[in-house]
């Protein structure tokens, strides 16, 4: 596996976090972190990719806008945390799809951003375990915790980073729609518990129909 090495003794390494505007929860957690390992980085945060160029590393965090090749070519590394064991679960909602399948061991990866979705080389990967009782806010928070831990590990090792190609047959997830959160009233709640777990109470709550009336169903864990 090749090692990428740069001379970083002359000037600080330029690192930018490109954050999605809509996900305030993720943004808040990232802004609280100290990523400047041994103060060797010049770190900036932005929500606009047009303000970024000539960076050593750009971390792309929940950024929904399409990034053109012209942007990717301006930086040495463009890296994306992805919640799956790539090349499995490329595409949309990899975290939710793992939970929907009943997995308790959840995978995550750090990859290079490429024009072809989620096809970039792997730099880091790992996994964490769920109990099977966590709801989406808990699952998302735990996932972000491990993404941040992975990024910090990358920064501690940079510029001596090993890179490898993805191996195996890719699988792809389609974009989840509002209709995917419909509860079947003829099935037990227990059999649909994982669906309830991945629904967002505020943005994409679960729902069901009775006699042509739509009912919203939100789920919370008791504090007792």
C-alpha cells in the first residue's frame, strides 16, 4: 500500500471542513472538536464549496450539493465519511439501511470523494456496536462520534497515510422517500421496530392510514 508523504515542516497544513447547512446537529458536534493535532494544521470551517481551493485536505460532511471535478482537482485530498463497509451500501442512507436489516454491528469508512458515487479509495474503516434498542437520535450521535474519531486518527497520522482500493461487489441504496416510513397496521409493532428506530420525529416521522386518514406516529424513549 502506497504512503503519501508531504513536507509539512515549512508551513501549516491547510484543512477545511465543508459542512452541510441543514444538519445543525452534526455541525454543532464538529465545531466543538479540537482537530488541530500538535497545532500543525490551519483549520477552517465553511458551508460553501466555492470558498475552498488549494487545500491539503477537505473533509466533506453531510454536504448535499454536487461537487464538480474542477473543485476536487483543486485540493490534494477530498474525504468523505461514509457509514458502511464499502463497497457495500453505496449511495443513500447507509446507516439507516444497516439498522433496517437488523444489524447491530455498524460499519463506517473514510474515502476519497470521486465523481462516481462512493467509489473512492479507502483510507480508514471500522465498526461499532448497537444494542438494538437505540432510536435515530442516539444512533446518529454514536455514528458521528466514530466519524470524528476516525478523522482525528487520520489527522494524527497525516501525511503518512495508507490507501487501498475498495474490494468486492458494490451494492447500492436508493434514496429513502417519505412513503418508506409508512407503518403497516396489519403487522406487529415488534416486527416494524427497526423502521420506527430510523424515522426522524421532526423531519420524517413514521405514519399510518386508517379509513383514508393519515396519522403521524412519533417514538420517544422513556427516561424512567
